[in-house]
């Protein structure tokens, strides 16, 4: 790839923002939220700029029917920048997604080569994957979709007959566990969401973030896959989760799939890798029946501040009267504000 082509790929386009409309991956709310919250954007030159919040309505209207002409936006320091000057960062599908794919593919290729070396011409070798011993002949990347389902597994182990015998989830040193939206009706999660609604009426406000220390049952479903309760290994119930440097090492007459950190199926992560559930404010996003909300799984290694709502008793300590005369006004919200779930009459800078 030529240098010029690489630079062009880094530029943000309207199509990047509008790629997943009205879906959990919708990028438009994230883009507009950055304007409201005065979060910096990155230019293709590497410079950081903050767009004037007063540009919110004009930018939102522009995305309702993107023009062929380039959008110009004013910054808080009085400059005018072009939309095409913005870099395609990871939040808009940029370098991070490609970086993760590259790391993952490198892990799989490295393991495949080490497995070939271990076989030394034999059809397969006994390989310990988590707490399971399988006859391993090769490993390959698990397809992105199988029968319309996105698997938990990143790498599949095959025997000498090319039949799948084990499944592995691969994580880089810095990572996040999977989502839990599909479990929102489980009693402990449903009760937690009800507590959030008791505080905010189902609409999160700026900078609010709520956490839940989930049970091990929920954690295992997040870590090992949606089919963990089935007790049967597969694409959505992996034999093991490998974090960091992955490799094969000899152990007596067997070989082991090793890594910096390994969580065999059923061994719930603790310490820095322990998962907990979070619902945090995100303008225009609607997850798990809440408006302006993003559902995600964090770990103790992250620094996000949350208000814990593990029990009903904690609701009273968190809930505070929210008196905001602007909200109580009878101003009619604009179409863009209605679309984003923005409080009625709230000014762009709020």
C-alpha cells in the first residue's frame, strides 16, 4: 500500500458515521455527543480540536440529509474546520478495529506454527486446552458468523480428521469482555435495571453511570459465551479464554495451550479481570430499555466511576431531587433533539 493511500484511509467520511443507523453500533449519537460534551476530535494531522457546542443543531440537521459539499464546523477557539479534516479514530471504526484483527490473526498464526513444530510430522498431538485434552492437528480462526450467530470463539482447534474439538477466546492485554444485553431479563439484571429507572425514570442524564456486581452465573455467561449453561463446549461456550501472549509449551508427553493469563471454562475471572455490568450515559443511545444509555461490561482494571446499585437499599443513597427549570419549560424540542432523546428545551451546551 502506498503512503498516500494509507493517509486517505485515515480520513473520516459521512458514510463512516452513518454506517449502522438505528442500531447498537450507530455512530451518529457518539459524534453528536462529543460536540455536546466538548470532547476533542482528532484531525488527520494529529491535532486535537473541540467543536463549538452551538454547532450541534446545524451538524445534526446536516446528517439528516448529508450534502455533497463538505461540512464546515466552528471550533471553540474560533477556527473553522472541514469534516473531511477529521481522522477516522477507533470510535468511528478506525485503526483500533483493524489493530485488534491484526493482533488476533498473529496469535492464531503463531500457535498454528508452534503446533506444526510440536507434531514433527505426526498427524496430531495431545493438547491441553483449558481443562480439556484434545487431539490437535491444526488451529484456524473461527468464522465471524456461524448460522447467523456471532461466536464467542476466536480460534478453533481441529483434529486430524479436520473436525472441531476445542474453542478458544483470545484477548489482548487490554480488552473488554462481551456484552450482556441478551440477559437483561434475568432476575438479578432486571431488578438492577428497575433500580436505575427508579432514579432516572428510564432516561440517563449527563455523566451518570451505574454498576452491578453480578453473580458468577452471569459473569460466566459473559466470559465463556451464551451457551455456558448448556455444559457443552462450542462456538458460544469456549474451552478457555487466553489473555496476552499465547503459545504452546510441552508438559510431559502432552502439550499445553498457554498464555499470560488463562481462564479455563468455569473458572470465573477475579482480580483485575473480574467483570461487572455497567450502564452509562451516552446521548442518543438506547440500550436495555433505557434512553441515553449504553450497556457494557467493565473490569476492575478500568477506572470508570460508577454508582453501585447492587441492592434496593442503595437506590435511596443515590437518588437526589433533580430540579432543573429548563427541563420544566414548555419549549418544543427540535427534531434533532427528539431523535437523540435530549431533554426538552435543553441548550446545546448542557
